[in-house]
C-alpha cells in the first residue's frame, strides 16, 4: 500500500491521543497508523500534533466509529493507562 492509499481521518493534539484513537480504530478492525514528525517525539511528545491515517477504503467505517460521541471515552475508561482508573 502506498502513502497515497492512506487518508487522514483524525488530527490528534498529541501522541498519546493519537495512539488512543489508533488503538480504538484497530480494536474495531480498522487498519490505522500515525504520522508525526519524528523530531517532535524527542522535543515535545506530549504537545505535538499527530495525524491518524486509515486506508482510503476504510474511510467511511472509520468516520462512523469516530462519530460515536462517547465511544473513545468509553473505550479508554476500560483500559489501564488510557482512562480514569
């Protein structure tokens, strides 16, 4: 799969948020990956923006999953290190 086959589905405010969204999508069976500047992870990993990408064929399904207003919070609450423990 080439870079052109992947589309930005979500723009996270930081790496942790991006990883949460990526894991949530993958948990729903949707391939997902992150794109960010490697330099950011060394300098300011907590506050650098991160793009979450999915293959273009999965865009509609990913949007459906992300449109669930409480879905991410509910997903994260049951996982150590992501939600409120």
